[in-house]
């Protein structure tokens, strides 16, 4: 970076940390200015909304879990909120079992998985298999792969569902 770049960068960083001008200039458009009825309550900071223990009811003073929270104190009623969250915690249903498939599909998967594993074990053990065994392993792998691809469900032309369309 040149000196001008460093100076420009420093000015940019300083502009982020500078306080707003006192002459009434707003750093945001007037359309985004909050009206008197939309302002936050006294003692509530925008950072309070990042805390998971603060709920909308405890900030606005409406519909909170305890009397202290109903008075508008931030962070009150955390135990009640935790108990409510535990009671309403989502527990997913037990997933459906993996489909077992028919005999041809299981044999095709075995033909795709077993020969490469067997040839890797043979290579690690430094054994020399006969040419017929290697040929059989390669043919079994190719046949199993082709079988799995041929039995895949394709797109039906009469299917009206286009999937997710944005």
C-alpha cells in the first residue's frame, strides 16, 4: 500500500469511530428515524436484543414469565424462560429406516464395493492374484455400477413437479 492508501484507510476507520456531528446531521436517512412512539424504553439498549435470555415480553413489559419481567426489567424471568424453552423444545421424530432394497440392488452394491476392497487388501499384502481373479473383480465392479445406474429412478415426463423454482 502506498502512503495515500494508508492515509485514506486511516480516515475511513476514523470516520466509523467518530461521534455523529452535533449540527443535526443524521448518519442515516430521515425515513429511518424513529418516531416518539417507536423509541425503545428507558434502560434498554439495542445490544440487549442479542442476548438469548431477553425476550420480547421482558423488554416491553407485556406477557412476561414473572412479575419482575412484567415490570420491564431486562434479564428477569430467565429461569421461567429456560423452563418454558425446555418444555417447548423440539424433539425430532425417529427417522424412517433405510430401505433394504431388493436382491438385485443388494448384489449390485456388493459388486461395486467388494472387488475394490479385495484388490486393495491383496495389494497391501503384496499377493499376486491370478489374471482371472482380477478380470472377474473388474467385470463385477462394472456390472454392479451399470446395474445401479440403470435402475435409478429418472424424471417422468408426466410429473408436474419441477422441484424448487425460484
